[in-house]
């Protein structure tokens, strides 16, 4: 049975107060975004009952919606401004794109799966989000970063090792969110461009995300006796 409007709003407030706040998402503007964006419109119908749960939600093919608290920490970390251009790598169902777009001027999303491109576009249209464009494109293709400088870049999947290709398109003062590492514990980092050839990296928290499709893997050494 579908949730009533009252129950939906109660569940949304509980998500904000007990998940985001408990995970140090304390910026009031960010909390307002997660109160306002209708997460239930982005969740597959089969998982409607988990729309506000503290969990990742399957999207098929091994892809998942990020848990609300992780999405909240991302938006808080990159802190989009009303004039900012955002690049999101890995759009999924479109929820994170909508949350970023609520604070930014525009969001360009790259998604390698055509079915998720269609899903995210449909969800964003239903939610009334107009400042997000989504392309069916692999972020590791040679021409993927040819659209100029970005104030914010967000990678929704992990990298085994840092990738300069995602630092180069940052504008001066730009912020990149990336999860780096392998295994069960990875580092979420905020990388800021402080000068033409200088970047500053800050570790934010530990997590584990599915690797981005096409992300380079560290070399494996074999010893022969």
C-alpha cells in the first residue's frame, strides 16, 4: 500500500534528522534541499518502501542509489553556489543530480548505461528539475571532459587510485569529490584547486562505493621464482 502524504513527510523528516544530521550533515541549506527534493520519485517502484531508509537501493546491473547520508555529505562537501557549473559522473536514478542542481546553476551528468540515462531523465522531469542535462557517455572517453572548466565535480563511484583527468577540468577554487581506494574501506576526499597547478586534498570520511565503470586499476605485481 502506498504511503500517505503525511507518512511520506514524516519519513522524510526522520531521514533528515536521524540519518543526515547524525552523519554530520549540519548545513541548514543542505538539509533544506533534502527536505524539499522528493526522493520517493527517484526510487524504483519495487523498493518504494525503502525510499527513506538508511541504505543503498538497487538499480539493476549492480548499480545502486547512494544512501541518503552519503548523498548529504557529498552535497555539503562540494557546497555548490548558485553560479556554479557542476559535472556529475555516474547519474544513476538522478537523485544526487537533483540535490546538486537545487544549489547550483547547472549540472551536466555523464552516465555509461543508456537505461539509467532514460530513467534519470524521466525522474528529473517528474520532479520538475530543469537545470540538469544527462549524456550517455563514458567519463573515461577521450572527449568526455571537453566542456570547459567546472566549479564542482562529483564522482558517484570509486577510483582505485587518484585520476588527474578529473582534477584538470576544475576551475580555480573548484571542488572535486572522489572516493579513493579498494576493498571494504575507502577514503572520501575533497580535492580543491588552489592555483593553476596546485590542488589540496582533504579526507572527509571512510566509506565504500562500487568502482566507476572503466576506472583504471592499480598494477598487480607477480613474482616469479
